C-alpha cells in the first residue's frame, strides 16, 4: 500500500489534556500507512471563530497555519480537534469568499513567504480522512478485536457540523458519518437526541452550573438509550462531559456515569493497540466497561478468523 | 409584560446601526417565529429568550439587550443560525452586542480572577475561547 502523506496541526490541547487523542490517532494512522507530518510552527487557531465583521485580526492565527501548510508542499492539512477544524475551515472560507478581507489579511503576513487565496490547502478532519482517503473498509481490515455487543453514543457536538458549509457530513442536521464509521467497525451506535447539541463549550470557565446541566442532559440521554460509552472528537466536549459527571452525580441521586472517549481511542483498541492507551486522563474511568466488553485485559477477545476480511 | 417606548430616535440610533454593521445581518428579516429560542440549548439559564433579543434590536432597544444575561450565555453553537427560516445569523447579533460592551474596555470575565485550580484543570481551549469571547 502506498503511503499517504499530509501535514498535521495538533492544536494546543492535544499536547496536554487530550494527549490520549493524539497518541492513539498517530499510532492508528501509522498502522493505516498514513504519514502525518506535524507542521514545524503552527499557530493557535483561536479556538472560537470571531463573528464580528471588523475583527480580521482574530483570523490571522488560522490563516498563518494554512500558509505554513501551503508552503510545506503537501496539499492536505489534518486536524483532529473539532475546534481547530471549525476555525481553520471558516477562516479559509472567509479568505476564499471575501476579496477585501483576503487582501487585508495578506497584508499582515509579514513572515510568510506566500499569500493565501483560500483554496491551496484542503483541511481534513480525521473523520473525513478515514472516510474518503482511507475508506472505512480498509480501516476494518486492520482491526483485530471483536467489539462484541459494545454500544457507543456518537456525540458530534457543534464544531464538526455548524455552519453547514464546513460540516464533515453533507446532512449537517442529521449526520451519520460517525455512526457509519462505527458500523463499518462492527460497533453498534445508539441514537440519542442530544448527539448534535452544544455541551456548553467555553461557558465551563464562568458558568459551571450551565455546563453541569448540559452534561446531565447529554450523558443521561446517552445512558437511557443504552450506550456503554460516549465517543467524541472535541477535547472541550470531552472535558465538559467527562469532568462534570461526578458533580452531576453528587447533585442527582440515581445518576449513572458513562465514560467518554475519543474516536481514535476506540479504533486503536479495536486494532489491538492497547499498550498505548493512557486512561489516566479520564475522570470517569472507561476500563471497567472496556474490560467487561472484552476490549482490554488478558482475555481481550480476538476477532474470529476471517471476520475482519 | 414589559413596556417598550418606541421612538424614531431609537430606530435610527447609532447603537442599532453598529449592531447591524458588526453583525452584517438584515435585522428586519426576522419574523419572530421563535425557532431560535425553541432550539437554544442554553435557554433555561437565560433571562430573555434569543428571539426577544433580536426583537429588541429591531426596535432599537439596544441598551435593554446589552443589560441581558442572554448575550453572555450564547456559546455561538450556531444551532439557531442553521435553523433560521429567514437566514438570520443570530449568533452574529449576539457577538455584536457583546462587542459593544467589551469595546468600552470592559472585561466580562476577568482572567486574573480565574482560580488556580481552574487554571490547572481546564483545557487551554476552554480558557482561550472564553477570553476571546469575554474580554476586550
């Protein structure tokens, strides 16, 4: 199989709180013959896209990163974090569609050797890479473990889907890319109505009660619909949904916690990459569920011969 | 029911013009169907519904909107924007209103009041996003 090469921008949180997301993804991509080359100097994406018409300054970070990606000569830039994906894609759309702002932004590119027109680089999220460049079928060939009756709640959040011009799924209001991915891997996804609802995002800093309430609604819905795990690709959703559950449990008798994991953690487990998993970053420990489903531990269930082919 | 004093000055006010310019939205496009309020995930914590905010803006009642808690609870999740049958991006109007406050050099969230535990515990994306939205 030929090696697919692309640039990679991790963003801030994948180097700290979401290190488990990065480690498992990179190892998985290696297994899939994808070479993700981290850009030597990427910039903070700003995390949330600025909506005020005259605020061009806040778009410089993502555009500088896109210029670096363009200068690398590789046509595609891989991002894993949903927030990076959102800001980079929207800044790119802005530059592509608005000549006045494009010229203004390019005037600020003092250290960059080339201008940016908006369409030189394709920003790809991990999900799009798996679907379009690798293919769910090819991914399936690399899996060695039997997920058994594991049920996941595929949580999209906001940043992969809105606005719809940048959505990773053509049907932004009723997406299926995550469920399709898991179905191809033999994992059942449960439908739960909160899968595309906001987790409260950055309100986690100063409106904790709001985020506690969002966490309760989202996780409770996932549990009620029979999920064993919530799966996401956004480090902020992950943090809010994971870290706030003990707070919800304290205030709500009978509340059942549910572990939250990154997409790549599950895929890496199915591919047999157990030793690279770091469960220390989880608040709600996923190991009891994973052990019960035979995905970790000495008696982890191998895929029946021929089942992966 | 809150009484609103309508006036020509309010409708033509500079503040209303600024909201229009900063948000780049056709304020009059909204016909008050309430879809934005119906789908807003943060509405339970709001003092005024999102659809009421745009109504106030239409009527030039900008000061009222600026005093509401609602504009600070919007997390720009874009649910209202993608569902609006009139194509209004209400998240941009919320941002414009926040900007009118922040540009008076007001911190809605003071970075130096964040507790040490939070600074250690919260992921960077939470802090960066929060300061982007809530500081000048």
